[in-house]
């Protein structure tokens, strides 16, 4: 974990040195498209619908999240990216019939393909909307007094809706957005998040 944190910090420091101007395009291209790298962080409200002993309960918690994306600016309006997201553990407890104080802990990661569209012809501050689809990887652990502990690792389809605002600087852009993510695990995992990120175009 320490090595990962040091490597991420090094990338953050190095990126501005290679970044182009997001308004004028990259300093180099891939097939005529402008590549970029984005790093984002934020907070999210997680709601997992968990079934146990014939009862379903909503397990909720606030979590922190981090995202890393590599993408291509298609033109002045559209961009597309592959994004990996990791969330901190969401923990909650509830009563399922005769079983009381059942603890549910959920770890989540997602890998998705996101596509964004800028709204309007604004130059420096631009609103955008986006859609994403991919896979979610959940680790859900159940424990409690008088019941057997159980861990379930499951992958399921994920879908994301995004609304945000871009602030273009000279050599990078700042993105602020709100997201809803659904992951098809258990009876449905719902995640409502708010992100702030930095995007470097090369």
C-alpha cells in the first residue's frame, strides 16, 4: 500500500510536466485523438440490499472513493475513458428475522467504460453529462453473534450516470461531478457519489 501511494504521488507530480493545453489539444495524439489521464477522489453513500434468512434489509454507509482513468478526447464535445474505481469498506448492522445484530461489510471495485458529452459551447467552465457501463466486483462479509460467518465474492454488471462541471486551466482541467452507480450483486447495490478530479491531456 505504501509503494502504491508513493507511485501515485510521483505520477501526480510528473503529469503537469507532460501535459498539453486541454483547450488547444494534446502535444501528441493517438489516431488523431487526444489522450488524457484523470485522477479523482470523493465520498459516496452506499446502499446494499442484503438477503438473509428470508428477509431483505438495506445496509447503508458513507464511504470514500478513488478513481483512475485513461481516456481519449474524441472532439471538442465528446470524450471516452476506461475507469477503475475503488471504494472504502461500507459497514452496517441490522436484524434479519430471529437473527439480531447481523453485521454486513461490503468492499467494492468497479471497472467501466465511460462516455461524456459537454453541454453548451462554453470555453472555460463547461457542464457535462456521462454514461458508463462495465463490471462491479463486490466482497460482502456477514458476521454476528450466534451465526456462521460468510464471505461472498461476486462480480456483476454495473451502470453509471454522471452529471458534472469542467473547469479548464492552462495545462489541465478540474472536473466536479455527481454520480449514481448500480451494481447487480445481492438484490442490488446502489451508490451515490460526489467526486473532484484532475485531468491531464498529453
